[in-house]
């Protein structure tokens, strides 16, 4: 990604990698896809729990499964906004 960042910097100014922003976008995309495929919240939570390596790493690093928390929050926001 460094090469891409360097290329973008030369075109649009300094490239700022925003990990939090990327995380939120990934959660929103995952939640939107779950809705498109009419996956229930419980099934979506179950699917997220199947990513053992990610779950274990985030539990160790953050004390919680942050990706699951963010994805389910995005799922809930879409649910509320679609009514």
C-alpha cells in the first residue's frame, strides 16, 4: 500500500491512512451485504463468530471482538433507516 499512497500523494497531496475510517467502511459494507442477502441479525452474528483467528486476535488486542461489534451496530443502523 505504500506505493499506492506515494502515488496518491503526488496527485492529491499527503496521503492519510485512516484505519478507523477503513474499519467503519468495512463494517458498513458487510452489514449492507447481509441485508441485501436477507440474512437475519442472529445469522449475521453467527457468521461473524466463524472468523476465529480475527475474533481471538481482537479479543487479545482490544478486549472485545471489535469487528463483530462494529458490523452489528452498522446492521442495526441499516435496519432502523430502512423502516
